[in-house]
């Protein structure tokens, strides 16, 4: 007998498969658009980096505005001060990114580089810990950590010129692979729906 949780999981999985089969064309179209946008971002990374910075600026500005209104409407809620501070921080971040997107691009690139460096060190440490415990596939974690450190090194060695292209290139690669995966999923769903 299936547990209630596994029964619910199988129902969700079946509904997801039906949705993909019924709308494979939409997934294919979205995948094609994402691949096209990814290729554009890879070909013109400075423009993609600035577009990403402006987009994030608007997201922060909208999130901060909504957070501020919500916080002010619930003044008696616990954590009012922290909620107010969070909303103001989002508003300030959005304003700064929109007023000077070039400086925002540089800041985002520095944050991304710091993330790569920190994540690389953490992943290598995690891989060594897994190796000591004889768990399988620790090598992939080690490779991930080394790649992160190499990426951080590439960005740092190319500064200040790398500010112009790093963020846009990474967004482009992400869009390209995301779109390709949607296209692959849509084509498989199309084949299954035709058979």
C-alpha cells in the first residue's frame, strides 16, 4: 500500500507529465527564446551585464516598495523594525543599481567573484571531508571547487576589463543551457505524445 505522501507525489508527477505533454509547444517556444537570448548575451556580454544590472535594480526597487507598504500596514507585527530595515535596504539597492548601472555591474561582478572564491574553498573542504568518510563521488565536489577558484582567478586576472563581460557572459551561458534543457524536454514530450 502506498503511503499518503508517495501517493500525492505520484499524483503531482502525473499532473506535471500531463502538463508537459499537453503544452510541449510552449516549452519548445520558451526554450528557443531562451537559447536566442543566451546567444545574444554571449555575443554581447557588456550589454547583457548592464541589462541584468538594470533588471535587478527594478526587482529590488519593486520588492522594497512592496515590503515597505506591507511593513507599514502591519506596524504592530513582531519584527517591525527588521522588516522596515529590510525593505529600506532593498529600496536603496534598487535605487543605486538604477541610478548608476555601470557601477552596479562592477559591484555585482565583485560579489560574483567573491562567491566563486568562497564557494571554491568550501567545496574543496567539503570534498576532502567526504573523502575521509569514504563517500562516493567526492571527486566531483573537488572538481567543482577547483573550477570555482579558476573562474575567480580568471575574473581577477582580467580586472578591470573583466567587469564589462563576466556577468553578461555568465547570464548568457545560463540562458543557453536553460533553453536547451527546455527544448530537449519539449521534444521528448512531443515524441511521447505522438506515440
